[in-house]
C-alpha cells in the first residue's frame, strides 16, 4: 500500500520487538503499532539514511537469530 501516514508516537520495545511506531487511522478511532523495520520512508524525509541503516541492521540481526 502506498499511502502517506503520520507516525504519532515511537517506542523502543527492546531486542524482541525493536522500534515500534504508532499510526492513527484516518478517523482517529484506532491506533496501529508497526515495526519501523516494515515502513518505507519518503525520499525527502530528513532521517531517511538513519532509518534505513537501522532497518538494514535489524533485518540482518533477525536473520542471524533464526
């Protein structure tokens, strides 16, 4: 799905879950939590390089745990 979403909150759930992002539904009645590892970051986002570095490291770490 290619839809721009706004992250309303971020928390670190530790080694097991990594960094989680809260995203509100359009009607603001529901909040969804998703791992930062699964989000695509816009090309113009100021933290794009740092986020992608985290994602790459997290995926590598998870693949070694299996």
